[in-house]
C-alpha cells in the first residue's frame, strides 16, 4: 500500500471543551478498578509538579492495574476529557500539570512483571520507583542504567515520559537508549506493543489493515518526508532531549516506535508497561574530585577527561557548595573536597578496586601532562564516595531555598551543548545572567552532567511582579537563541513541557515543529493527551504558580512568626519546590520523611501534597479547588495524618516544616469554635496539666488502676476520644518529688550547676530516666538543679494546634528560667521532643525575645553536655554484654538536635551503636493515640522497626531517648525488647550505680501495672462514687 497523507498539525484553539465532571466521575467509579478522586483536596494536591506552573485537574484516578488505567482512558474518551499520566510528579517543565484527568500510577502499579537475566531485560509497570526496581534486580547482578538524582522517588513511567538521564547516563545513555519495547494505548483505544520494527514486521503490521497499520504508515511517511531535515537539524550531542525523537524513526535507528515515544511527555500515548534493557551492576568504583579556579575552567578540562571513559563526570561550582554549607547539608563530604572554586567529580568503575583505581590514575596522569591543572581528592572507599556524591545529588534542593537569599526557579535549568563547547557556553551564559541582573556573588550556581555538556541551574527570576515575569520571558528567549547558536538543546534531560515548548522553533526550525504537530495529530488528533505541552504549547509565562498578579492571603494574626519567610505563611508553604523527596519509600541514612506517605503512598499524605494544599488555600487563585480558607476540611483532612514528626524540617531540601504548618492551621481552623475540636485535643493536649494535678496529689497508682481496669478503661478511652490502646502508667512519685527528697549526692559539682529539665513524660511517667541522668551528671562533676515548681514546654498544646495556650505556658516557663540562662547556665533536656521546643519552636513563636534566644542557645542534650561542655570527661565503659546497641533516634532529635554527639559519647563508652534506618516509630506523641490513627501508627512501626527487633538478639540493647518510641516498642510485639534511654545505659555502667545491668536496664523501676486487687478497689471506688453522685442528684430533684 502507498504512503498516506499526513494529518494537519494539532493547533490549540482556546479553552478546552467543557466536561461534565459529575457524569465523568460517576462513570469512572462504576467502571474503573481503582480510586477515583474528584474531591477538592486531591485536585489541589495534583495541581502542580516541580515546575513554575499550575493547573487544576478535573479529577484523579489511581488505578490498581494497567488494565484499570486503560479503562480510565476509555471512560475519559467517552466524556471528551483530556488525560495525563503521572509518575512521581517531579517534572520541572510543567508536564505533570493540566486541566484533565490525572492518572497516578505510583500507588498500585509498581510491580516488575518479569525478569529475563539472560536477555538482560525486564517488564515493569509504570509506577515502580527506580531504586525499588534496582533493589529487586540486585540478586541478578543487573540494574537499570539511567539514574536521575531523584532515583529514590522517581518512577520508570515518569523517566520514560521525560527521557531521563542522570549522572550514570555518561556510561549507559538516556532512557531512549535503554528501552526494548513499550505497551502503549492511544486515546482512541488502539493498544499494542512497539519497539524497533524490521521491514518484515512492518509488512505484517500493514497486512492487518487496522488502526495501528494506518498509524505506522503515517509514521513511515513522516520519516520519509522529514528524514533529511531531522539529520540536518537535530543536534549531534549526547543530551538532546528537547523535541520528539523523530530520529528514532530513521532506518539507521530501526524505525523504533518505542524510542519515538520516549520523552513524549504523555502527549501521544499512555504507557501501560515497559520492557527495559538492563546493564550489569558495577562492582567497584573510584571517585576523583578535581578542584579548579572557576567553573568555566573546569568545563574546559572535560574534553581531556572523556577519552578515559569515566562512568560519570559531573561539575559543581563553589556557589552550590556554599549553599549546602548555609543549609547544613553534607558537612562530612564538603570537608573532603579539594581546594578550588569549581569541581569535577569523575567516577570510574571496574570488576575490582584495583581496576577502577588504575583507570582513575591513568586519567590523572593524562590530565597532569595536559594544560589543565587541578587540585585532587582521590576516594575509593564506598562510604566516603557516597558522601561526596551527595554534594552533587543535593544540587536542586540545595539551591531551591536559601535563607536570606532571593528565591530561585527552574525554567532554564537543564540546557545542553557539546561537551567540547561547554566552557565557552558557561562564560556566555553567565554574561547573560549579568545582563539581566541575575548574577551576583550569591548565584546562580552552575552544576550538572558536564561530561555530556548538560548544565543545571536555578535562576533568581522575579516571578512575583509583572515586570519580573516580562524579564523572565525575555531571558528565556535570549537563552534559547544562545543555545541554538551553540548547536545545543534547550533541554538536556527534563523535557520541554510548558517551559520550553513555545521556544522549539528557535532550535529546530518551523519545518520540524510542523512535523511535531503532524506526529501529534497522527497519535492524538483530538488533542486530548496532555494538551498544551510540546505541541501547540501554552506560553512559557502562562499558568504560572506565581505571576505578576499573585496576591496571597496574608493573615496578620499568626502565632508562629515564620522569621525565615518574611513573616508570611504563604511564603513558608511555597518553599516546597516539588522535588518529591518526601515520597521516598526508604529511610536511607537515617532520614525520617515522610512516614504517613510511606504507609499510605498517598500524595495528599506526603509533605509535598500537604504543602500544595496549603499553597492552594493561601494563594488566591480563582480556579483553586480550595476556596474556604482556614475552614477548609480538605486541608484539615490532609494534615490529619501528619505525625508532626518534623522529619521534613531536616530531610526536605527546602526545609519545609509541616509540623509547624499543621499547628498554625489547626489553631485557625478551630478558632472561635472550640466545640468542633476532637476530644483528643483536650485529653492529649492538656495532658501536662492533668499530670501535674495527678502528681501533686500523688494519685498515680489510683489513676493507673482506673485506666487499666477493663470496664473503666473502655469508658475512659471513649470519653477521651482516643484509640483503644494501652495507656501509659503514672509513676508513684515524680522526678521532682524524688529530687526534693533525696539525701545522697554523687560528686563535688566542680564543673558548676546545670539545670535538668523535668519534662512531663520524664517527670510523671518515667522518672527513672531522670534519676539515671542525675547520677550520670553528678558523677561527671556537675551540680544538678531542677526547677522549683511545675513547668512545661507547651509541646502537647503546640502539636494539637492550641497555640494561644502554648504561648502562655511557654512565657511562664521562660520567665522562670530567665535568671538561670542570663547567668550563662545550661539547660539539659532528656526528652527530644520537649528539648526541640526550646531549641526551635519557641524561637519561632517569640523571635524577638532575648530570654527565648538565650534559652534556645543554652539548651543541650545529655550527650551534648557530656561531649561538648565537659572537658576531659570519660564516660563509664559499658560491659561487653551490653556493648552492642540499636538506636531508634527520635524524629525531633533527627530533625533539630542531631545524633552526632550521642554517637561520639557511645563510642567513648565502648558501645557499638547502629542507628536504625527505620524512620518514625509511629506513635509520635499524641498522634498514635488520636482516634482513627492506630492503623497508620502501627504500620509505621511494622515497616522496619518492629521486624528488625524481632530478628535481633535479645541481648542487644535498644536505645530510644523518646518516650513515644519507648512506649510504642513496649506496646507492640518487639521480640521481647524494652527500649532504654541513653541516661539509663550510662548509669547502668557506673560503679556502684543504682540502675543495675544494661539488660533491660530500668525495667525494674518503671511503674508496675496495677494488680487485680487494685483494679477491684478502683471498680468499687467508682461504684461508690457513682452511687453518691446519683444520691445527690436525687436529693436535688426531690427539693
């Protein structure tokens, strides 16, 4: 059969056709095996990606299988609704935001369906995360080659849509170079597997005479008509990602339809499955870091290194390293960097360490003989290599939000040129920055995949004003012309989307852009697949998240002052740049973020999802799904499963602090209508006040009997509005009561006085921890003091959003401690969450208060006091039987306080301590007790922590300074382990100490559960009290 005439290019004509959203939702619910979400919260959470753009979707479908996704497309077609596939939602050019039906593959469709080690291929569903795929492939000795910096949370489907690369593409190539076949679905329902197509296979397809045959004939016509123009205009560089892969249709590339569709950004087809080509795992690696005087000089050296065939060759400038220093990122790695203002990170691989080292030395010898002089750091230790590699992988997060510096944005963040022209391109690009006023001593930084000529940067565009947006447009046009002059690509791995789609004629010429339009029309003549991206694109200054008319809501009655965000809650929520690190499924390196996402895999229950809802609530967009401000139930529901662990405060590259945002929102959400608060806000939020009353009257044993007698405990749980779980036991005597009555002192107090903070949990529930700390501190030469009256840090009121009460409580505490801290005295915290209030939250509530600043600066942990403020101190040596420990580091300690001092102190004490990569224990203070949270709470613990404990030798000590962590471990099946505080472990090793063996140390002094006699007496007491009350009421009624 002859060639077909090509369809006319797709042209976007104004607004999309109206869609009956209610009818569409009903049909999707009836026919699709999955979750269908047209609620305000879901639509807000999916309104943007990691780009500068936003569009509110019609709705979201979360299919359970690829077949369910195909059915969702069929339903959308019947209702004339646009469709968009979404993986990790980390697109930087606006590909994952559109006014259509978003299909989120990441929650359920994440299975590898088959692996063929002999053929080095595997078939996977689109939603599988790259790191998870490589973990499952590890036993075969194979892995998927391209590895973007977001490998912990990016999905294979998203990588296919973007034609992703990463540092490893230096050796493996882009995704298009690592795809065997794709199973695809067209909007019209045509479905097939595709890949390279031989003449025989093409003839067989043509004989079928179906819609696929028509499509293939159109593609061959397209190839024949534009082939010469493709060869002439497509840049011959390693990183051409802009435009459609028309070169894959050329005979020399095997008429590869899968290759054509890679990088098409969901504008042509829906990918249902992918057959990937795999590569062997590199057994050994050697990293060489080269220091140069400036970044363009470093780029000049790249061509001299490439002949030695490194497996990765990355560039980093001093601005990026400075930004990481400001944000306290990668301190160990930064210390290992050589001298210089710019760096090349060159990695070699081999089957043995000797082989990779030899390749590295050969490169260094060659470089030494060239004109390129460099300082050198040579590493072949995997741990140190990984630390240094984090300097490069942290690039986007490190440059996203720098305290005190202008905001930076993507837009021109991944241009690429030939590696041999990179140095000159960087010089010209920096001159362009300077011309537009973007260049200063603070930025923008330049880094990226220098071995392939790809440059990453974030630029301080002013996207908040009309003039700034106009300048942004002019810069983008000039930068596009610059890259075209250098024969490069606007995108070297992030794709075109909306950021660069409008600029494509400047790179390819109008003839090839017309070919793109005809290709789009062949696959999607109705323009329903992610419309407005790549072909007939929206303008690059359209659909901006901010823009010249951005006018966010600016409440004046905030409790937290957000000092690092100019006092603006909207600016704080807008910190999130969509990197999606909160969606990673592991806690590698001791990270915590984000426990609720890890157990639900729900976008709304990730830090990013919640930040997006808050942004939509505050930012005043007329089409936002959130229009009811502080009263928004959608925002409240998204924040409900936030554990307030503060993991994001440390782990989020933009330092989002969702625990603070949650507290602020809840304070306003319930303002003026306290009756709407859940009862647990009162029972848990006011716990310190209740505990003080119980402790003062010494009613601990009675309350324990009441809360552990079955009929009464069930009633108490119902009244308190909490989950039916074990209630912690009050101690018979508080820490302060014990301290006031003690006669024996240890040591002479030669180091001076220190204030031990008696937090609610230590004072009233676990005073044995405080007693152990007193003994350790006095034996170390400190004179220990405790406050003379009951005080509180206000933590429980903060976590439940009762911020007005928290401010009053904290003000009283600061007044009481003012004399001590003004005299330079230190305050030692034992409970990480309460210590964190002093070190962090308090300063954000009272940023201008000098006493608050003093208290914050002079509050230390036990380990910090003993390692940093006790010169010459040598801790007691823990006996060999207790010298092996697992450490469940409290989330707030990870986020704010740090665990380095603990690690150092334990090492001095002879303890081999392993920090568990288990994330949050799941109790998180009041969270695990609040009604509706038990399943999530237990799931968090069962993810890593509890299984690890069950398989651990009972003799291994479990360290957990957090009361919540110890409580969670005690309640659930932990293989018989009881967690102990650092103070208990150290006290147990003291000569003639009062705390016995480290085996289950402290267990003997914990409050004992009430016996049957106590429970019977409690029942009788309640019965007598009830009878007395009834009699009194009867007498009143008879009068």
